[in-house]
């Protein structure tokens, strides 16, 4: 609910609005998205056999990207319009009468993403069996921290894996920053519109 709510609140990120509040909402949506990924991924071992985890995970990742591309194409073709012409790339008036001069076409992507996420997370709620009750929160946290300490102790023996994980983290953070800020950079440096 935090992710969906914060995505919906991005509608209020109008030009001239409080930058601190917009950054706070965007950060909240980003953190909630990462947590949802972690929690969704953690269900895999109890849903499919160990031999199928890689295949199912990769298929889900690919379908997620495909869904994102479909949503992006929809936004660009039917919602995002040129401020000069008021038309979308498809030559249409933007859906819902969105005004590009007020940034409504870009702002609508937050609520659209919330609706998209809600629609495609529903099957998980309806068809995924609930986990068997485990330990109470206190012992579970202690066990988790104990396992984390043990895992960190193994790093000395597996320096190659440690280097890989650090490099992967830096690489993925760079890609995420590029994806998140690429549009803003292009708009500021090259004066590109949302449709470009």
C-alpha cells in the first residue's frame, strides 16, 4: 500500500511545487518498490521446486520488463503530448485531456504505475498460498542477524563472490540512476520534451 499510495501522490508533483516533498514522495516510492521486490522474491523457494527457481524468476523478470515497455509505449502514444502541438506521437489528443503545459502527462505516470502495479500484483494475493506461521518477530530478527553475521564471516573465504556482489551493486545502482534521471538530464541539457 505504501508503494501504490506514494505512486499516486506523484500526481501532485506539479511544476513549481515543493521540491523537498516531491523528492520525499519519489524516494518513498523507490524504497517501497525495492522492498516489494525483496518480499516478492522471498516467496519463490516455497512456490516452486528449487530446480525451477532460476527459470521462473527470469521469466517473471522478463515479463515485468515487457509490461513496463507496454506501459511506456501506451503513455508515449496516448498520454504524453508535445507542448508545441498538444498532440501525442500517435497524432492524437492526450487521453483524459492531460495538459502538457502543466506537466499533467508526466505526472499521470505515477497514478498509472500505481494502477498497473495493483492490477498485476492481484494474482499474487489471490493465488499464492500463505506461509506457515514461523517464529515470533523477536526470535526471527535474532536468527536473521545471526545468519547475516555468519554469512559476513564467510566473505573472507569467498572473496570472488564478494567482489562480484559489490561490483553488481555499483553497476545496478548506476543503471537505476541512469533510468531514473536520464529523462530529467535530457530535458535539462538538450531541452527534449517528454515525447522525445
